[in-house]
C-alpha cells in the first residue's frame, strides 16, 4: 500500500510539473499574440500615414474617397489602440518597441489616442485638398511623434 501511495504522489508530481510549463507557454503565447496584435494595429497606422504622405508628395495619385478611408482608418485604429495596449505583456518573447512607460504612465499614454483620432479625422475632413491636408497631416505627424518619443524605444 505504501508503494501505491508513493507511486500516486510521484505520478501527481510529474503531472503537475508537466502542466506548469504548458500554462507558462500558454501565458507566453497569449502575451505574444497581444504584442503582435498591437504591432499590426500600429503598422496599419504607419502604412496609412505613408500612403497619405505619398499622395501629398505627389508620388502617387489617389482618389478622395481612398484618402478619406486611410485617414478614417487611422482614427479607427486610434480608438481601438487603448484596449489593444491595456494587457501588460511581461511574458512576451516577441520583440517590441513599446517601453514599460506605456503601463507605468498609462493615463498619459492612453489619453493620447483621442488626440490622434481627432487629428486623423481632421485629415479625413479635408481629403483631396492638398494644402489643407498638408497642414492637417503636419498636426497628425506631431501627434504620432510625441507619443513615439515618449513611449517607444529607438
């Protein structure tokens, strides 16, 4: 009977030990997914900014509805970003440029997205008017830069 109890306890210890790495791997996978989600969201903003810049520089010709959709896409991403950044992903192994200050100064960080959204909507409102778009894009770019300078590692 003693050997049966010992074997049972040993089996339970092995089972517990094999479950722990699975849980750790699951946490890491969830954190990695959250980081990659944020990266795709921010890459979408960057891609839209680049395409709008292409238009303003005269390097590509885009119809007004496309310009408006690009700017509205930035506004939508800005509205979605706080929820995407909310999880603190300390277990992630995916390389990220987000600094810990995102979470230690959460109120300031998350409070910047409404400004980004409004700046993007201002671009959308003047889509097709290069002069007005240039000024609005300047404001949008400053909004992006201010956040990147504070919350993104180089």
